[in-house]
C-alpha cells in the first residue's frame, strides 16, 4: 500500500523524467534513474542515455511526453508504477513535415534510498503507433 506522499514523489519523478526527455536534459535523467538502471533493453545509465534516448531523441524535433492514469504500489522501499503515455515527436530539418506518435504504458520499478525514489527498471509497452518512425534520429 502506498502513502500519498510516496505516490506524489513517484509521480513527480515520472513527470521530471518526461520533462528531461522533451528538453534533452540528460543530467535530469540521471537524477531520476539509478546508475545501474535497466530500461528500453539497455543496462546502465550511460547505455540507456547514449544508445536509446540520444539515438531516438537527439536528432528529433520537439517532443511531448504526456503521462496519466498513474497506478503506483509501494512495498517498503520498493515500488512499481504503471503509467499511461501518449508521446508525440515532430521531425527536424528535412523531416520537419513528418511526425511520429505512440501510445502505451510505462512499467517501472523504483527503489527508495536516502529518502528519494529512483527508477531501477523501465519497460514501455506500445499499443498504438502513428506516423513515420524515421522522425526519431540520433543527435
């Protein structure tokens, strides 16, 4: 069972991560995820940032990660969350007239250390895909 404070802290971390993705602020990603995070099929924070996030968002135009319907379960210093997401990506440069959008659920595991919730694992289950995936480019 989660307390409202635990839920609030985890939701704030999820929202901060979405902000970091949309503004390409990789240091903020590091403030939410643990150094040994497993996310998007990658292990370790540097691998996640360099081989997933930068590879897809670095050369993409503006994006917007909209989150909602937060389901959070806390068990001591461990937690799980499922969050609905609608993610929009606009093209950049020669792809400016294209877009890519996906809908799905983030499945995350969290650990609390020194009073802070940090993400230790993330999976994104995509249910709907619209547009041109080539909008996502390295940068």
